[in-house]
């Protein structure tokens, strides 16, 4: 699930598509029938290009930054046997402040059931994001291998992302979809390794196709199979690190570079402190970043279009 005993110590162009098959041995298409109308008046299977084909950075100059939805789970139904996630409300509040500062329209949901989570994700995918730069989703709960917990049960973690693929949410096609997940992914603990110095040395340019799975960034608090640590007073190590780094560098660094710094802060400045339970003591944690981004994400400041005072 998630460990809470810790007091984190703060030293803080060739085309080769015809007849191709995947490793499963079957030909796979996920286009959905061309010729039908989709959101924004585009035929199904097509989406509006939000930035030039060879652009290095995503277009972050739309009218709106976009939606940020925070799913925060502190309490769980009694039949689940899960404990209260103390400290998660601090994570929620700090994440809300962070993404508001980055220009997102933030919505917070607390302690939703699995069905309620799915309904909210589906509704979010059906919205028109044409005037938005990006999407951000923050999910905080208990977790296990390949599953996340709602208030009353589990769902496959892939469901968190699937609704927003390019063919399912065309108004976000070609735009960054950013996910930050604070949850355990197993029960393995990481004891870490001490390092020391070596003893001997002090299609065309106007139209192109992208994979439906492009433009995603999944930022998991821990690597597959491992615990994710949370301090009951200060919140989780991962969210603390995320907020600290993005608040400090978001005006000058791209997101993937910042996530490397998030990992560095997480790895160097946190360690479990519970000497009464030796098997839990002195443990470390690494975040797990999975990216299909094809451009850099910069949170450029939005220019106000309102009247001056």
C-alpha cells in the first residue's frame, strides 16, 4: 500500500507501415472509422495540429493552460481493510497551489469510489480542450502492482491514462498529458547503496501522423513493485519533492529536466527513520518517470488579456 511510519530525514521517414504487425503477431489498428465527425468538426481519426511538425517545444500559448484534476484519497470504506492516509491532505493542498501557480484550472476530488473516479475521467476526456495547452492529473491513494485504489476498491492503473489517447480525446492530441501518481506499487523496500570515491582517485510538412500513445508523461512516486513513503505530518516524499522543484525552476527549465531534479531531491534528501522496526529503517525511494513526450514542456507565463487596473 503505502508506508507512513517514516520520518523522512531532511538533508534534504521511411514509411514501413503496410502489412506490419506487432510482437503479438497480429495487425493492430486503433483508428476508429474515418469519415465520421469528431469534436471540433474534424473527421474521426484526425485532430487539429497545435504546433509545427518539427517544433522542439509544445505550444503553451493557447488561451488557457488547461485542466488539472487532483484525486485525493484519505479515507477508505471499512470492507477494504485500508488505513487512513494521514498527510495526504497536505499533499493535496500543496499540489493545488503548485498547479494553480502554473496556470492550470484546478479541480479537487476527495475520497471518490472507483466508479466515481471513472466517471470523472470519462467526463474530462469528453470536454473540449481546443483552447488548452495541456492536461494534468494528480492521483494520490493506496496502490498495489498494476492497480490503484478508489475509496471502495481497485481499478487497473492503465484506466487512468486510456481515455486521453489521441484517438479518444482529439482536442488533446499533440498536447502534453501529464500524470503524477503518489501510490505504492508493491511491497519491496529499497535499502540503497552507499557510494564512495575511488580509492585511487580523490509524411509532409503540413500533415503527419503520431501514435495515439504519444505526448504522455507518467510520473510515478516509486518504481514498479516498491513501497512509496509518506510522512503523516509533511506529506509524501514525492509530492514534497515535486512541489519544491517545480516552484523553484518552472519559469526556466523544461518539465522533464525538472523531473530529474525531483528524483535527485527525493533520492538524496529522504530516508526512512523507524529504528524500532529495523526492516523498515534506513530505506530509500526513487520516482519512476515514463515519457512518450516528443517535445519539451515549458510552463511559460500566461499573458493577461484582462483590463488593467
